[in-house]
């Protein structure tokens, strides 16, 4: 069975800062992860929001601003090549570590037209560990992970 990811951006501008990653080439079948953390413009304010959907063997674990999950830790090294994230929701903890590999510059929309550049990698390596209390529910690695950091 093949897994894929399709995305559509709506609007005329990107958030001023965000982290996006997507992986579906884990060493364990039927596993995929999508995560977006962003400074979200909403009316006259900005807030940091996020959504993460982690699919493991047909079961989805959803972590998001709207369901009381919290991003407890985000660390990006100076060069942006190492990312470490901890997300918590109730007794669940999701650890995500990404090593960015080759990346390309893409042109993105802004209010002034297609003048912004975004750096994206499609072959980063993601290591994920999901725990419920002290029990490890999943531990694995995905090669060919998509990653954008702005």
C-alpha cells in the first residue's frame, strides 16, 4: 500500500515563522506523521498554534492547540540542521528529532508577489518516539522527511 501527502495553501501570505514536517517512509509500515507549528495571524493578534497527526498501524494520535496538547520544547540549532521537539497531551509524550539534509530554495507568495524564498528539504531524517506514561508505543525512523523552517 502506498501512502502520500497532498497540501493546499490558502490565502495570500505565509505565517511570519513556522516549522512544517511530514514523513511517511518510516521503517515500520502504516506509519506517517505530519506536524505544523506556526505563529498564526488571527484578526489583530498572532498566537503560536500547532497540529500534529501521527498515524501508527491504522490508529491516529492527534496533538493540537485545539485539543489541549502542548508543545513543551522546540529547539533548532544555529544552522537549522537539527530540530528537537517534545509534545505532550495528557499521559502521552511525543518526541520528534529531525536532522535536515540537502535543501532547496523555493519561491513563495507574499503580499508583494512571488518574492519570498523558503528553504525545504525532502530527504531529512526523522526519529520519533511515542510514550504513554512510561510505556513506549512507537519508536522508529523515517528517511525522506519533508522539512521547512521559516
